[in-house]
C-alpha cells in the first residue's frame, strides 16, 4: 500500500465527509470485543497484516498515533484517493481493486476502534461495505489467492459487528478449503468472541494441524489460545488473561 507523506509546511487535508445510507446498520463490535480485536489484530489479519496506527502515521513511534477520527480520515483519504481513480479508470485492474479493498478495510478497522457514537460506527461500517464490494469484484476474477481474500472479507463482517455472518463465512471457507490454517485460526477467535468455547477449541486444533511448521503463524497463535482456554476453563476469562499478559509485556 502506497503512503504519501504530507509535505512540510503544507496544511493537512480536511477529512472527507462520508455519505452514509439512511438504512445503514449501526451495530458494531462491543467495547470488549474491540479490545480483543485490537490485541489480536496481527493474528486476525494473518492474510494481510493490518498496519498499526503508530506504524501508519509515525514509522513505529506510538506517540504519533492519531487520536481522532479526523486524523484517520485524512490519512486514509490520501491512500484511497489515487486507488479510487485507478479503479475508476480501469475496473479490470485487479491489483488496484484488491489494494483499495484492503485500504477501505484498514480505514474502517481503525475508525471502528475509536468510534464512540452511532455516526462514527456508521462511517466505519460503510467503509467495510466498500471493502467487501472490492473483495467481491476481485474474487469474481478467480484469483489464486481467493482463500486469503475470503478471510479478509469475513473479517470485515466481524469488524462491523456481524459476528454470526463472519462465523458462517469462515465455516464455509474451512469447509471448502480445510488446509486454510489462517481461516481456522480466525474461526477460533470468532467462536471465542461468541462464547462458543468448544467450537473455538476445535477450530484452533485444526489451525495447528494445518500449519504444523507455523509457516503462517496460525499454529503458535492457536496453541496460545488453547492453553488459555484450557487454563481458564472459559472463553472470556481466557481472553482477559491474555490481554493482561499482552499489557504486561507491552505488546
């Protein structure tokens, strides 16, 4: 994803206003789930790797992370605009279509994490909807990485608070492509968020089985979650414990 740095002395662009359909869904992730998703963002997006806010804005300096919706809109507006022009000029440019979809996904993810009122949640969910449209267009071209993109599409549903639909999508992916360890790992987390501990254990075990060498990072992640579940005996306690551990080690 290209990143255009703002020139020194040049006033930052104003955030672009986003038109939200009147009938758009207001639901999003609960506060607790947002924390879980944020803590496990790298694992959740094993197929695409979500950039951290600090990395996006300040080269890894956490103090440079934006604290407002306007900051995020301004930065991602700069990223999305040239891609939107490319796709408008050539809808068959699948590389740009996919890059734009992932830009919308990352944009929506970061907005949803900071969202505190309905309008902000609607803004994030519209971006997830746009990402899904781009992913669907890309998938229609029958790419070799279809399984990977389908996982990203399912994560857009999760981030938008459509946990049930995200689970259904991931279950479909794992049924069609049982070797997709990343899909299994994400399915485990969705089941955990949903409170279905046994299904989460099954999915995590499958992730380990299909990533024996940890080539995709699914094995190590699933192993850690299984250990937490087996130690705590419940999904919510396991997630809380892991979040505390992450906080203690400044991850």
